[in-house]
C-alpha cells in the first residue's frame, strides 16, 4: 500500500508501522506446497477443462491462489462449519419468510467437532468437484460482483446422509485475474500481490460454500419441484433469487459465504481496490449487506446498527497465511488459527434511514464497540474512509493508473 493511500486516513505512521505496512520490507511470496484440491483444479480426472474462459497460461497466474484456497477450505474451522452445513438438520423459522412467501430455515452445530466431522466434509468436497463449473466473466455479467454462484438443475449427491441437491456454476469477475497478472509485472507491488491473492482465495472459498449448500439443501429441492417456483426461477437470469439460504445458528442474516468467512477469520473480508489495505468487519453488517442487496437482499432477523467498524488486516497475517511453514505448525484441532487480530479500525457512520434495530445501544453492542481486543485502536473518520464494495472501471483506473499501462493477458 502506497504512502498516498496511507495519508488518506486519520491513521499516523506509527499505526501503519504496527500493522506491518511500513516495516515489512522483505516480503516473502506465496510458497505453499500443498496439492490443489480437486474443487479448484483446472481439469478433472479425465483432463476435461473445468475453468471456462480461462487458458492454461492464465490459470498458472492463480495457481498460488488455488493452493491457498485449498488449504483454507480444509482448515479446522472451515471443516467444522461445512460439517454443520452439510449434515445438520434444518429448522423452519417461525414468522420469517422470503420472496413469494417461501419459508426460511436455520441450522446449528449438532455437537462438538470430531475427527470424523473433518473427514466427512473432505470427502464431500472431493465429490463436489465434478459438480462445479468455473466461468470467468466480465463484471457486468454478474451484476458488479466479484463472484456469483448459480444453480444448474442437474442432480448431484455429495454427502452420505441421503440428502441430494444440484450442480452449480461459479462465475468470477475477470478483472480479479487481470489485476494479479498486472501486479506480477510490477516488482514494487509485492504487498498488493499478496493481498489480492488472499482476497481471491477467500472469494473462491466463499463461492464453494454456496456450491456446497446448493448440493445439499432440501429446501432448494422442494422449490424446484414446485411448478410456480420453477417458472419464477427460470424467468430470472441470475438463477435462484426466489430461494433463501438457511440462517446459521443465531446470525441475523442468511448469506453462507460470509458466515464461512466469519467462522474462519472472525469477520468478513471486504473487497478493495489494489492500492488499499484489506479490511474485515463483523458479520452481518451494513457494508456487505448493501453490496449483496444490489443482487438479491437476503432476509434479516434484525435491522442494521448505527455504526460500522472496518478493521485493517495486518500485513503480517496476509504474508504468513501464504507460507507453508505457517500451515506446518498448525494443529489438526486449531479452530482459531486463522482469526485475524483486530488491531486498528476505521469507524463509519451508517445512514440513519437504514437503522432498523430499534433496540440497538452502542454501549452494549459488540458491533458498535467491537474493539475489545487489548491494544486496539479505533478511529472515527469525519469523512469516512470508504473501502470499495464494487468494481468500477472509472474508479479502478483513477486509483490504480499504473495498471492501465500493461496489456490485458490472454485469459
């Protein structure tokens, strides 16, 4: 992250130093050595290409990302969440419904995690691999999102509890891969390269979590059997917007990708521009909910809070998680190993018209005062430091002019 971006906030140099964005001079590139999971591989067992619109050469650009995603999706916290998603029963939520009156459901962890709870999701992910197609598309094709998962109405079976579901297609914004290519051509952009590799790995895992749910959710199967639902779903280009994902435990909003991020990292990762630091925030939150809302607002059980704190992800974490030595030291039951330390946050006010939780009090809400970690620093911006939620060609060009000097790679 450059000095101009750092100067655009109320944080001083000592705070950026503490986060590693000034002193981390000798950056170590991604050196993960693990095998890429079948879910993220370029070809299947019969050498059939699974990444549509991406050449083998372009896939090499994201191979380090796929290794990182393979490691994160099989981390202890991730496998525990996936086990609950795939094997726990679904309970209908009384008094809450989605579009056209479709019921909403929730699921919970049924019991403490065990070794078998880790092995079952691993096997399910292997079975899921041939039931996913990856497609690289322009931003406009997925409504400005970085990634989007849509249902293919072809049945599949990935778990051994009798629950069946559907195959899916995962669409990724082409610009994410082009950004990595351009960054690889710039020797002085090592930190941005690591940040974007981590961000893309999170996006890959986020979408795979949606795919897991598509493959096992009985509510989706029931909606498919409904003639009216089928007609409504087919009439929408985005696929399955009349369907509501289940709520996880007592969370206020049903968006499983962010639920996964929250379980693994202790918060949701917020997409950014290349020149900006990666940040995370507590899920659910207004920042990510408003982004999701441009496609299909997920139902909420309570309203938004009056403030939003964006915690800067330390540069040390972004580098270390991409080192093989970091993963070699992890224990098989270390469920908190990937939790990001909340050191420094930027607090943003939320538009008053979005305050819907009338019982919210800053003095008692962790979302209002989340800086409970020792030595945390929270800064309130007079003009909020806005982290990008959407890819905008004009804004992207303005904030990262250096990348426009390079030709687009042949994806």
